[in-house]
C-alpha cells in the first residue's frame, strides 16, 4: 500500500458525501496502490450509509472510533492506515482532481522529506459581511486559508510556512512514531486546536524536512453559520484556551507560554486579566469612532484572552 488518505468525520454525513464525491474525480497515477480510510468518530447520523455508497467507486473503508475528539480519531486512522504515506483532509472539503497525483509526485521528488502541505481555498456559502474585506489578510486563518504561492518551497517554523489540518501529508513511518494529542483537537469535551501543528513541528524540530506542494489543492466549504462575528469570537476563545492548555504543559508551539508564577485571582493571571480589559475597552472605543474595522483586532484579542482566562480558572478548580 503506497498511500492512505485519511478523513475523520462525526455527524456530518451530507458534507462527507460531497467530499467523497469530489474524491471520485481525482486523477489517480497509473499503478498507484492506495486506500481511503474514513474514521467515523461516533456518528449517530447516516455516515455509515454514505461511506457504503462509495464502495466500488473509491477504495474506501470505514473504521470506527467511539471516543469523541479529533485527535482520538486521527490516532485511530493512523493505527489502521497501511500506506507508506498518509494524506489528510477534512469532511468539509472539495478535493481537487490533481490533489492525490500532486502529493505522489512530491513524495517521489523528495523521498527524504517527512511532511508536505497544500493549498486550502475557502469557499463561502454566502457573501462575507462588510467587516471581512478589510480584515481578510489576518482573519483568513479562521477559515483555514493556506496558500504560499505557486512554487515548491521548504516548510518551516519561521514565518509559519506550515500546512493546516485540512490538507497535509506525512511519511507513514514518521507519522506512526507520533500520536496526536487528545488534549488538543476539536471534540465535545473541548474546542481546542493545533493537534496537527504540534505533530508537524515535532517532525521538523527532530531534523525532518517538509515541502509546500502547491498542486495539492482543496476547497474548504464555509457554511453561513461560520461567516459571523459569533463564530469569529468562538474561534479566538478556542485559540486562547489552546494557548493556556499548552502553557500549562510548557509547550511553546503557540509562542511563549503563560508564566506559571505571578499574581493570580482564582487561578487567572492578573496581567492577562488587565490585557483582556484593555482590549475590551479599545475594541468598544474603536468601534464607536473608527469605521475602518480596526476595532476587530482588539475584539479578537479580548476573546483570545477570555479563552485563556477561562481555562486557567477551570484548571485551578
């Protein structure tokens, strides 16, 4: 088995059907032995039926991981994958027809490399609101937008030239040595992020190499409910919670950890409470007097701080 494509899903059967349908249109290199592993993370909808619809159209098989959480599902996918390389995508993408072939060609060009990543292009269900265009350059991460241009370049921690979870690939032997952290990743118990980034950085930090693979493209379908300030706030709160969780374990993949000492109130760092308060004041002042949308940066910083503070308070009991 040369390539295992893995997709994790939970109660998104109709979205999954669109992704699998797009996969049937992929250009598969002649002679490639590959599989498509769908990890059903405890779905209660018609996910099993959808996967069965594609048997015979794709080399698809469904495996079940009933313990909810994206990292748990990813680990089950790795444990069941037979491929020399593992390609990851999500259940809300449309896979480009050249996606698989582009990765296979990159694997052949760089047999020494551990990790690869490709383009993620957001596709909005509705027209984005007025605050989006002025803030697109820094807000695009919430929709997993990722594009480092048309040329193949090395991946690196510096400059954050790293792929996102909707579209990356890892050499199988390297992937099997590194588990995804159940403390991270989206699930019913928490909405943290970055489980794939921690693994990718671990591979690079151990001396592995990686390459941006621009021909491997997916479209990321963004539903109406996510094109809202409510979702932006939820995203940045989750990001702040992730930072606090990593800080508690002295992991610096999101920058400097929160120092363990200093003054605290109910487990919350006082300096971070001040930062949250200042960001809240600035966002409201700018929103009143600044029509350019600059208030949004202060507002998202408040949400980020609020997420981190909430984690610290809960962790302190």
